[in-house]
C-alpha cells in the first residue's frame, strides 16, 4: 500500500524569528512521520519589511515602532522566543542580532537553490537562519550569502553569479504576489497540497496532528 504524499510550501522570511522556530518544529514533526507520509518541502518567499534599506535598522527601534510596544516588551518577547527555540533545538543569540536587514537577495538565492537542488535549498535556508538569528549577521550581505551557499554545498561560482547579477528578482516578486493574493499576510505559513493552511510557529505536536489529519492517517494519542 502506497504512502500518502503531501507537498508543503513553507512561506517565510529569513529575518523572521518565528519562522526559525516553525521550521525546526515542522522538521521534528516530519521526522516523527517518516515512513508514514512522503513529503516534498519547498521554501517560498515572504518579506516582513520589503522597504527595509540595505543598511538595515536597529532591531529594538524597529520592533517598538512597528508593533507599538516598549523596549521592555521586546526583551520579554525575546525571552519567550529563546525558550521556544530551545525546545525545538534552535539557538537564538538576541544580543548578536542587534539589527534587522533587507532579505530580498536571500530570497533570490533561495529561489535559485530550489531550481538546482531542493535538499540544498533546505540546507541554505537553515544556514541563513543560523547566520542571522544565531550570529546576528546580515543575510543580505554578499559574503554572508556566499558563505551560506557554500555551507549548503552549492556551487560557489554559480551562487556568486546569482548574487551579483540580480537574477531571479522577477521570479521572487511573482511568488511573493502569488502567496499574498492567496491571503498569506503573516509568516510562517505552511500550505499543504495547495489548499490547507497551518499558520504560525506551532509546536511539533500541532504540525504532526494537522499533517496526519490531512493525510488521512490515524491520529496519535
């Protein structure tokens, strides 16, 4: 008897901390479902701050202005974020992550990686999340992008050509519009088989339960 097959589109931004939490939690759920469901995982672009200038912005100033919260609330939210990350094996360094940056070039590189090797795209996504959230590096900087591409096993010369040329800009913009037109306004959002939506940085159990239900598998206890 063949296993159910699911296609997962993980719509996210590399500067979104809950996307890091959500991806780690989703992958734990997929590990638990290994052997029961065949999964194809694709990464789709979403920019939290498409107008962010190349020089970026102080993260506390950005968050207090954007969400109308105080620096103390930013700190408390950061504490909760670290706890949720630790629970799924993702380590945040919120002291190092002092600025937020433009992520469009990261999405261009991720799009190219997806046309080359889905496994390498996944590895690149992890490398970019670690670079920004774990080390506070600028995911739009050429040297960071190329180092992450190397970590993911991608061809260095081809990656440099993508970064330098501005390639895949139109494709990324089209994908961003596509998901926005489908009603995606917040990330992470996981779209299953093009019709089921799981939103937010959910715990592994929530992802596992939802995927089991969509695949028609018996629910776990």
